C-alpha cells in the first residue's frame, strides 16, 4: 500500500512538473506574440521608424538612436531589467531608476518620450551614459 502511494505521489509530482513547464512555455509564447504586436505603433509606424523620425526631428543621428535602442532593449519598449542594487533599467533605452530619477516610469516605457529623452541626453553630451553597451552600437 505504501509503495502504491509513493508511486502515486511521484506520478503526481511528475504531472505537476509537466504542467509547470507548459505554463512557462505558454508564458514565453504569449510574450513573443505580444512583442510582435507592440513593435507596431498606433499610427502603423514601427518602433524603428518612430525612433528615426524623432531623432531626425531632434537633430540626432537616427542610425545611432536605433542602434543604441536595439542594443539596450532589442527595440522592446517594455524591456525591464532588475539590477542587484535594486534599481531597474526601463524601456527602449534602459533608463536606470537610480541614476535617472528624472525619467519617470511613464516616460521610460513610452517609446516617444524615451526617445526624446535619449536625444536630449545625446545633444547634452551624455552619450557616455550608454557606455556599457558601446561595444554593441558603436561603429
């Protein structure tokens, strides 16, 4: 009887692990599908097109603005990275919550606001704020 109960418990544990894996897989699929939808803006402008338009309006090299966003977030405006120190890198340009408290969550996660803030930083001579990803975006 005890052996049968142990077998049943082990079988239930195995089934639970399978269910957990299925849930994780489903979550990944939902995220992937959601990211594809997010890449298209309301006015049918892609994230990349929006970055290029704003950078041009702001007098910043559009190629640079796109490369930095691509390296920082993969052009995902919802990209989030929690750091060991408790700060959070947010949005297209991974605005750090500790070092850039002037950039609200609302701005960091809004593609247009984040891009305009990036352009302002570049024009103010602060491209070095993205030195940690320079190896990726620098030509």
